[in-house]
C-alpha cells in the first residue's frame, strides 16, 4: 500500500509541469436520422456558453467539425428543424485525442418546430430505438471511470439493475437469476460464443476479457424482452460496437494496467477522399500482476482491429476482427488448497484461443432505406489436459502421475446476416432480416478420472481405460428470420411489434417467437412502458453433445434431440426524470421458463443451474420436461455526470426457482435474492479553464449469498475423494452475503505545449479485504469440507498516454 501511495505521489510530481496554460482541440462527428441512419445536412452544432462562440453547420454528408474547442468538459448542442434537439453534456475534450461524437436525431411526428430534450438525461435509453424496456447504453468512458471494473465491459454490467456478478474470479453475467449461458454476445452484428480468455465450450464468461474497451463505441445492453432482431438468448444481450478510427489524423494510445496488461493502439486515415480509417490495438497480459484467483501464472494476449473503407459507389465496407490466445499451467506442488481453480493432487494444462472476423457492408437504397449485410466467423478452441498424482495405500503422494482427462474442443461458426431498414415516414419504420450461423463442431473429451466407475484390474492405481464423453465432428446451421416495426402515434406514444423464428438442423427444432412493446410518456417527465416476448435458445453445447455409455463399451449421444429452452418475458417499466441530470427508473418482471432439459428419472438436476463454471455436469438421456420462473423488482436512481460528479444506485430484489424431474420446487444456483450497488465519483478541475482534473470514484456492492448443494462427506471419502453431493437437498443452503468496497483515485493531465494527454489511476479493490466465500470444497489434505475464499484486497494501477 505504501509503495502505491509513493508511486502516485512521484507520478503527480512528474506531471505537474504539464498543468499550465489552456489548449484547444477538435470536436467532430456525423449527424444522422435515428431510424433511417441517413446523414442530415444543415444541422446547427455549437459549444454551449463558448466565448468566443464555437459553432458550425453539418455538410451534405452530415459531417461537422468544431475547431478551437477548449480542453476540458464541454456541452455540445445539436439543433435541427423538425427534429428533437439534443444537448450532450460533459463531452470530455483532451489534448491527446480529437473527440468524436456521432449524433442520431429523432424526428418529431407532431410539428416542424423544435422539441428540446436532453440527451444526457436519456443516456439510459438504448441506441436500438425498438427496445422499450430493460435496456440502456454504455460508453467507453463509463467502463474506464467506474471503480472495480478492471477495464472489462462485462464487469461494467454488474453496476446495472438486475445484474449479479458476485464472483471476483470470473466475469459471468447473471441477469435476473438466469444462467450466464443465457447471454448473447454480438460484436458488430456478429453472434459470438464468448469474448473472454480461458473460455470453455458453452460458457459466456471467463477470468479475463479479450475485448479491448478502448476499441468500443457507445453500445447497448439488454436484460429482457428484447426486440425481434435478437434470437438464441433467454437472459440478456450484449450488443457491442467497435468505433471507427480517426479519419483525419494519426493518433496513438499507450496503456499499462496491472490487470489488463500492456497495450498499444494506433488509428488514422486510410483514404481521406473516402473518409476511410484504420483502428488497431494489441495487448499483452502482465501475468505476474493478474488477480485471477490462482497462484499459477496466466499468459494472455489479444489483437483487435477495424478498417473502415469509407463510402463508395458500392456502399460502405468495414472489416473488423479480434483474436486472443491464453494459457496457464496448474502444477499441484506449487499451489495450495485455497486456489480457486486448481487441486494440489493434480497437474492441469490449459490452452485457449478465441477470435472473430467479419465484414460489414451497408448499401443505401434511398434516403430512407438501406441494407446492412454481415459475413464472418468466430472461433473458440480449448486444449485441456489433467494429470493425477498416484498415492500409496496410506494416501501419501508417490510422485508418479497418469493422464486422467483430455479435452479437445473446437467450435467455429460461419455467419451470414442481412438486414433491411426502411423509414416510411416520421411515424413508422420497419426492420427485417435473417441470420444464418453454420456451426462447425469438433469436440472430443476423454476421461478416466473416475476410480469408482472404471476397473483397475492390475491394481496399479490407474484406471484401465478412458471413457469418451464427447466425440463430435459435425456441422449444422442455425437459421433465424425476423421482422419488426415501430409506429409512433405521437412523440409521447409508440408501439413496436415483431416476430422472430429460428430453426436448428441438428435437432430439427423450429420455433416462432412473437415480441411486442408499448411506451407512453404520459407526462413531460414520466414514462411507462410494457413489453412481452417469447424467447428460445439452444441447449448449451456440452450438454447437447454429451455421449453416455448405454451398454458396456457402447457410447451414444443421448441428448442430441433436445429442443430449444423457451421462456416468456413480461416487463413493466416506469421512468421518472427527476431533473435534467437525475432520473428514477423501476421495473417489475416475470419470466416463465419451460422446455428445460432435466433427467428422465426423478432427480433435482436442471440445465438452468449450468453455465457459471468452466465445466458442465455430465448428465445424459435428458428430456425437455423441466420448468422454472424468475420474478423481481428493480430500482435505479442515477445522476448522470454533471457539475463534476455522478451517482448511480441500483437495487434488485428477485427470486429464481426451478423444478427438476422430481417436481420439487427449489432455488436455482443463481438465486441470490437481492443485489445492491451504489457508485459515485467526483472530479476537481485544476489548471486554467479546468483543463486537467483530479478524480475520485468509489463503489460499494452487496448481494445475497449464492445457494449451494451440500457435500456428502462420507460418500465423498468412499468415492476416492471425488465429491458426492446431497442431490435431494439441491441448493438448499446459502453462502454468507457477498460484500465488497472499491476506491479509486486518479489524475487526468493535458500537456500545455503538445497534443498529449495523460491519465493515471490507482483502483483499490476490496479495500476491507473481506473474505467472501467462493465455494465449499472437499480438501483431501484435511479430509474435511473447507471453505475457499475469493480474491482479497487487490490494487489495480493504470497509466494511459494519448498522443
């Protein structure tokens, strides 16, 4: 701790010469119609209260450029006759990088006069105008601003209502009591199984994100009853967008972080005549400093890029991609029983690759219609090997070991999607399209880590053969069609409706899913909304592809005919704009899940409890006869950043229940019961015109303890230490409540003589060093059931240089 404070003081002393006279920068962007995505010429854009006046008018392509904007936080006003005026408050202007603020204006349906609204007060509203409830935007500034976020967009989501991530070691997103496997990641329109290092088949989270937040632009996060264009998801949607690089000048960013590692990013113009640009970033993880919950050393690196080829007669083309590699070796003799992921009686070796690449093409058919097409592919590959140590009759390690588990999982998807958008008039717009994902699966799992199930005829302590629990080499398409429209009766009242369908060839399962929503701003500062949707999703692939032994030596994929898991979503929302910067939002929801895979014989097992760990339970011969339900209330009170401070407080109270084939109603594994977050932060401008700043951010979070199934100690001992759970008491007990407090100090400096900016922060995570329980585990050393605690106090330090 003393070293961190000393480092911060030395850094401030080093940067003090830069805190001096004012400097200006460029603010630029494009103004477009929200529904038609068409550039708007003749729009007035200016800096509020600027002296001398700084303003301009957008050109024929909707572009604008504001010169000589003072460094610091500025308010940008965008006005156009017939459209609702937007006031973008607290636009951060730095010396090291030009500010880009692309604006989408909403056309008024009632008159040609101006209807003034504050864009800053509607930051919770999504970019996708057809999402009326359970959705909000997030920005790169929010990802880097909030304390405890580790520069990870998935951890940012834990601050929003309805989301629980009471796990310091992974960034799984639990939404309204649903499994993390119910989440859909979509990057630049491309469905993606995961965006995390050390990912495994069927999971959506992981210890370290491979998604570079410096690449992102403002995007959407949806937590229920989402529009018809989103499919194959039962819980939530992360709709991620990459930003374009600077099309006018070359800019660079260098960043060093204790958690996310060393990074370098470059951007600039490719073809100025066509307004083309490039953006590329590379990161290397500094493994020795990574707080991943293990004493083993993780290695990871990733590369991301976006090439914007600009407008041409054939339309606009954008090539994008992301790729990451990671590896870690868990050596049993080098770890202890408190390791979150490893066992001292085993050596494990993990290698992982994750990636995506795609091409977007947008061609405009008219001023009010366009077609967007995306082609691309995604990759998730995992190699996992486990060696078990042999023991003598007294249970002591002999130093010898044998290969117990081999996993070779490869999931590739090749995607083609196309979307037609047409704005018929100010009242009605239509969106329709399709997505086809070709799954290319090559999966093999061999396991003999089961001494009680596999014979050892020569009594050498090594099971005589492997059992193959997954051996798949196949391809199958998942095809989705959708159509949705929005009709505005007035500026205050609108409805959306749509229909989504999907068909998976491997299981020959087809599903139609209606969606609908209505939003009514019945008073100037109050809005009420309601939405309904039927959603369906593939069974997680490790469950769907599982093979079990149906006769001696005969393996069969007994789950391959499982149908989609389905759910009805009902959401009622109320929004109250308390002032220009404060808002209150509450939502009540009910989700009914059915067609859930459970065992054919009466047990407590349900697929709804899978997806929060690296592996899935091996259960075969499942049937779609399980059910579940989630209901709850959410409250958000938020002050968007203004007057140099912000506040965000969210409360979620919920219940998540399920029934297995034994027809007993139980808590799910993700039924924490409640989640409470409160975040706040303040900036103190320093230097002339407040061009530099000292920053302080903090976050406090607590949630109910996770339900768990007790371990049968005697049965575990009789099973050679392989844990045996008391299944008829599934999720009947709870861990203690989760609690964590994070505190973050920082400074932002703009050079007085050059186009250079600096940012430095120290993020003190879990400052109370609270020992939140990670899991209860059988400990072969103590021969008892012991608690394993989550990560304690961890300081994350980051320095960013932009020039």
